[in-house]
C-alpha cells in the first residue's frame, strides 16, 4: 500500500514507547509544528508541549517523524484522501472496545457526492459554504467533500469554511494535520461530553451540514 512508507517509519520509532503512543506523539507534534508556523496565539504552550514530547525521542527518531510527515504530505498531494486514517488502521492500534473505527474513504466519497450536488447553486447566493462535521475522526468526510467540490470546479480553499469537532484528541490532531496540508479553511476542535471546546487546532464521521455564513 502507498502508506506503507509511513507505517514503516512509525514502527521504527517504537522501543521505549509503544506504537499507539508513537502515533499519537507523531500527530500531536506534527499538528503543533504546523500551527505554530501560522498562529501566535498559544504558541508557547504548544512549543513547550512539543519539546516535552520530543525529549522522549532520539535525533534519529525525530528524523523519522519528519520523514513520515513528508510521506503524508506526498500521499495527500498525489491522491487526496484520509491518509492518516488508513495509517492508523494499518498500524492495528484502534481501540475497538471503544468503537474506534475510521470511515472507509470510499464510503465518505459516496456520502459527500450525494450531499454537495447543489453546491454551485448555493454559491450563487452566498460567498462561501459553511460545513459542520460533529464527529470528524481523521477528517475523511471533510476531505471527501472538498474533493467532490473540486470535481465540480469549485475552489474549496476559498469557497468553504469547515468546523470539525471530535471527542478524541488523536482524531483532532489527525484531522488538523490533514486539513492543513490540503489547505482546507477549518477550525478543528476537541469537545468533551457536556462541555465547551477544550482545544482548537480537531471517529467515525456523520453527515455534513451546510448553513449560510452569518
């Protein structure tokens, strides 16, 4: 599989830390590094957390993390899809006891194609579309939606704004990394049950909802 290079690099970083932790650290550090290049709000908090996580790894392991992120970017550029969701499932680290399972991208594509067929008509009366994804997982539904829009000749980078929520910290980081690399304007937030969002950077996706921007 095309994601095998990512899997190989991450597996090579196990040892003192188990594979699930390695993947979580990879996504968290990648997300922090991307966000700190464009957002000064909360910069130092993210930088300190990045350094604490980095201290658990050798220079060679950090190089492999950088290599893995480069492979993610290349895969997204070559064939936009849920690359990190694929990687997560291939690593075999999903917590099935908690029902963790990322929507197959082919399913996300089918759902997205049925939901945005009126997008060109909507854009005749509003400057851009807003999308709310209440259980974004790694971002498969949002990615599929952007690609369906692109297939209709719509520039999603300027014609869509996404709000993507999830209760899982790892899902938030996965979605944030992928949507950032794809240039999707989005607020990705972790929301705990019966609480307000705990972080703003991002399991199984549900229906996309579009509403007029206010």
